[in-house]
C-alpha cells in the first residue's frame, strides 16, 4: 500500500493499520470540522500549529501545539479548529498497552517527542520493520509512555438546555451576561442553575466560564492577534484584568506564554 493509496482509502474503510504505528498528516483550514466518529485503534491527536477543539461526550478539550490528546480505542470524538491547524494523527494498534488510560488524556509534548512525530510523519506508510524507521518508531512509543499528563479540560453538560447555554457562551466569548441573567434565560433561579450545572460539570457557572475563557485565551494566543485584541474579544474592558487572570491561572503572562511556545 502506498502513502497515496492509504490516503485515498480513508481510515474509516481500513480494516487494520498498515504498521504498528501509522502517522497521518493533513492541513485543517479555518473552521474545519470532523463530525463525531470512533476508531478500532488508539489515536493521538497533535497539532504542530493551531489549536484543536476536541469534543467528547460531556467534555471539551482545547489542544494547543505544546499538548496532544490520547483517545483510546472506541472513544467517540469530533475535532474542530477555529483558525486552522497542521494536524498529525498517530494511530496505534488496539493491543498497544504503553498508556493504560481508558479515557481521553491530555499529554504535554516535549521538544524530543515533537521532532520524533515530525520525522515519523515523513515515513512511507509501509515503512521497513527493520532498521532506522522502526527504531525511531520504537523510541517514539517509549517516549509517549513517559509524557506528563495534564488534567485541564472543559467539562460539558449533558442536558439539552445547558448544552445550548454553553454553546452560546462558547460562540459569544465576549458575553457580559451575568449568572442571574443566564438563569433567567432558562426560566430558573440562580440557585437551581448552579445546582444543575455543578451536578453535570462539577463546576459552578462562574468557574466554568473562567475555564472557558482560559481555554479560549490559549486558542487565541496561538494566532497572531495582539494581547489587547484578545482581551477585548474575550470580553475584558482592557488588557490588564485579562493579563492578571491569565497569570493567576498559568503562572506566566500571556506574552510570556506566547514566547515559550
């Protein structure tokens, strides 16, 4: 099977992977969306540039270039990018046991791991199973097992009205609506809204909105927008409160975070 043949065949039509680890790469244009689907093998989603928004049932993950997300076999997911992304998808055979997590897991990508992915992405689909290519793949798999885990993600509710509420807040990141106003939109008391929200997400509405802003800030910092433009887009009146919030949560300023990338 040639690389072009594998691309034309498509993953959903494949009965098995061509090798122990298969790397698929593609450019996702701005606004591109892969609808919900699942695989018969494990997947590691990684964007060399851009931010991926990965939706699972009850969870939403924002994955910047310094992170990747592990999706175990059978995990239903959809993938979206607001501003475009250079995507590297690593597919591993179902019997791979290097990562024991049975649920989606965010991993911190090291410089070494990034270079291993970039190198492996250039291999032929049916790369030799002896020699340099396979040795590098084995090093990649061993490095994968040692990556640090990150538990920062955005829990998503499951009730239709709360999903609609959260979708609206996600699409209108500069919304200044108070929690009381959001409760009024659902014709419930603030106490009822918070109780239901905590039951479905583990967070209050206020905590959830802060987490949403943090995730969207990471997304926007991976574009060329200025710190001021990002602050305003997220609903802050000026850069100062945005910078304070970001530093409180991440320990560095938005500008320092951008330099670290």
